[in-house]
């Protein structure tokens, strides 16, 4: 699933590299959905493109979700959609599934991903972009659309929860 697909670049690259994959792309913007359809058709690729406000109209669960989330609204900046993509992803991933997020280097998505995923790794950090990989829902009983207040300890962290351990990972806020 390519959520917030824009022109469908990630969806088309995935389908080109792995022709046997079933690739679905979604975006809330009708022009983006049509652009994805045209990108796929121009490259003779079978990609299903649909209109959806994040995951609202996307049926099923996926092994992989990819996103380069939108953060512009007109000339301004808007982070709400990207936060929803990250926080609600565990509800759309199959067990063992992975969220891959590509984002401009200055966007703070590592911390947001850590709210919903047990393992978060920054796998690339260039001058312009970062790539994040997130796996394992942090707590499947918690509704990811309602983030835990930051002042409450989270399960697996010092001072909170059941004492279960969280796999070690590189800090999302550190620089290489």
C-alpha cells in the first residue's frame, strides 16, 4: 500500500521491481489518484489507485505500507495527515508487516513512529531525505488514533508497564 501516493512514484517503483506484488495506492486528492493511474498506465503497470482519507476507504491489511507523506497545504505546512499515517499504520499492517517512510530530513517522524511501533530504525539519512522502517505494533489494544499522553510511562520503558523489554534501536533523534 502506498498511502498519500501523490503521483504514484513509490507504487510504480514497487510494482516495477516486484511485478508479482499486488500494489494499491491511495490519496485523499482526486488529482493525485488520477495522476497515479496515469503514471501506472504510462509504464504499463497494474496498480490499483483509490481515493481515501488516509486509511478510511482502504480495505484489508498489508505486508508493507510505503509513504512519502504530504506536509504542504497550499503554501503552508500541515503535519496532521503524516501523523495519522504513522499512528494508524499498525491497524492496516498484517502481523510482521513493515511501514517504510521517506521524508524530508527536517521532519520529526522518528518520534511519532516510536509512539505506535516497537522497532523504529532510520535506515538512511541524506542531506535532503531520511528513510524510516517501523515494525511491530507497540500495543495492539490501544487505538493508534488516540496517542498516549507523553507524561504517562509507556509499556517497556523505565518506570512503566509490565516490565517487558523493547528491542534496542538507534535513537531517532540522533545524527550519524
